[in-house]
């Protein structure tokens, strides 16, 4: 067979006409499946979702506060600069918390709780500041601070340490109650003494999530839930302000302007429609909606970004919930599991309570939307909690190896490696090839010069 015949007989492999690019669906399915099974999924997922939530918060704080700041003679970007400063401080706290090992948080659980209780007790001193009937802030160095936000994180870490230490004794009422009950009562009591029922309810959800994951007997869990419900009802019936809010929510009949804030929030959501009126185009932020950049920022999101925007925020919190639930099922350390459960009930519970208040599904409680609402204490505390979660996610089975492998791939792809050198001469192969080419070029030129020249007529 000649060379020409062999070339003609060679079979050319061509893609299938029905699937010229191959089975894309199977490739995508395999890629997504391997990604979902990655040990480092929670680590990367927390970083991405947290960054998106903080980014959305910065944009919406700028949009919702610009008009009011200009009316006060300030820069339209004053709200962004202020919230951005808190975000930078929170980023430092987040990175430090993410780099610390989980054992550090376990050892520091009691000091953190003690520090949180001391800060919360300062609201009852001359440093305390009241607002809308609540005394839950302190003024230090010209800056306001909400200690209850940091107390939530300290309580979650402390509950994780206590309940994991007494893991085998939780079926005994005494060991379940001591020291958990005194610590929880001290934290909730200091918050309730400042008349902040919304924050106390969020902290109660935190405690419930930690106790549930700890494996405490369900009968004691149900008893504690019943006592908590009785306490909430008692606090509600003994407060004329709370009863007025609940009456407005149940009946829909409001005296004077007692439903003004909730009505304006619903008007903002309704005005946004499907796609919203556009970033910066809200009407309600022109002094119509109180707390537009704080507790009711979700209404501004609905007005400017529409139903799609609100569903996007809901999807981000849902993804955060899935990552934290996955962490609880994968982590084999009880302290980390209980702490993650407490933090998840805090962040997610507060987020959904805020969104339910804005949409009219709950009476007005006055809790911010984590990562998004304006406020330095809430943002820094939420980012610190995210840093603790990232620290735990780095210690999931196989996560450290997967993260190190990914970092190694990135380093190799971005680095420039020198050519290998010959052991005997110390010169690189590329250098030898270049020298050989230069030498051959010089030889060819010398050969050309040594040839005798002939005239055209002699040929």
C-alpha cells in the first residue's frame, strides 16, 4: 500500500451530527455533582454568599440614605462612607476570626459571654441611649454601640462550649439547667430590661437552635418552649405599646398614624412591581418611610429592584441556610455543631423576622436585616459570626486538603517557571538551543562567504 492510499484509508473521526459538541448535559451534571460533593463547598459558599449580601447592603444603604443625608446638608455618599467603614472593620474581624482555630473559641467562650454581659449592662448606666421606647444602645467616644448584637455571638459560642462539655449528662435536669439556664436568663434579662422584645425573641431562637442540636431530651425542650411562650405573652400583655402594635396587626384598624410605617412599607413593595423602579428611583425614601435604611430597607429593595430583587435576597439567605445545615451534618465536633446551630438560628431567624415584619406577616418588632441594614454594630457582629463559620468550615473533613490543592493550582497557573538547567554545564536547554542556532547561523554565513562567486555569463 502506497503512502497516498494509506492516507486516504485513514478514518476521520467526526462529532455526532445530533450532538456536535458532545453530551453537554452529562458534562454539566458531572461537574455540578463533583462541585456539590467537594469538601470545601461550605468554605467557598460562605465567602461568596457573605460577600454578595454585604455588597447588596452597601448599595442599598447608599440608595436609601442619599436623599435624607442631602436634606441634612451632608454628602449623598455619607451613608455609604459610614457603612463602608464599618464593613472594613468587620472584614478585619472576619479575617481574624476565620484564621483562628475552633479550639480558641471554645476556650474563650466564658470570657466572651462575660464581656457581652458587661457591655449589655452599660445600657442601664448614663452611657445608655433610648430610642422608640427601647434602651439598647450605649454612647462611647461619640459613637453608638448596640451591645446585644455582640452578646448574640458570645451566647452562641458559650452555649456550644457548655452543651458539648455536658453532652453525656443532658438527660439529667440539673446538668442541663446548670450553668445554661442562669447564663441564658442573665442575657435575656438584660435585653428585656431595656424593653427590646424583638432582640430577646431572636436570642431565644438562638438558644432553641443550640439546645435542639445538642440532643437534649425533647420533653425538657418542650417545657422550656412553653415557659418561654408564657413569658412572651406576659411581656406583651403588660405593655400597652406592644398590645397596640399587635392590635393594629390583627384588626387592620389603626388610630391616627400608628400603622403609618407598615403601610408605607407595603406601599413601597407594591410600587416596585415585578422589576422595580430602578436603583436610586425610590419614592418612599424621600422622607415617607421611616427607618428606610435600617429596619425597613427590605421595602426599599422591593421598590427599586421589584419582586425579583426581594426573591434574590431571599435566595441568598436560603443558600446561607443550606451551607450552615450542611456544616452541621458534616462536622464531627459537637462544639462546632452546636455553635453553628445557634449562629444559624440567630442570622436566619432575624432575617426572616425582618422580612415578615416588612411584608406584614408579623407586627412591627424592630430588628435589622443581617448584613444589609444600616448599622455598625449589627454589621460587624454578623461578619464576626461569618468569620467563625468560615473557621469551622475550614476544619470539615477533607476541606483543608481541598483548599490547599486549589491554592496550589492557582499558584502554579500564575507563576513563571525557569527553563530546566543541565546538571553538567549549568546552562538551560533553551540556552543551548539558542546557542546552537546562533552557531549554525554563523557557520552558514562563513560558508557562504567562502564560496567562489561566478558570473552569470559563465553558467
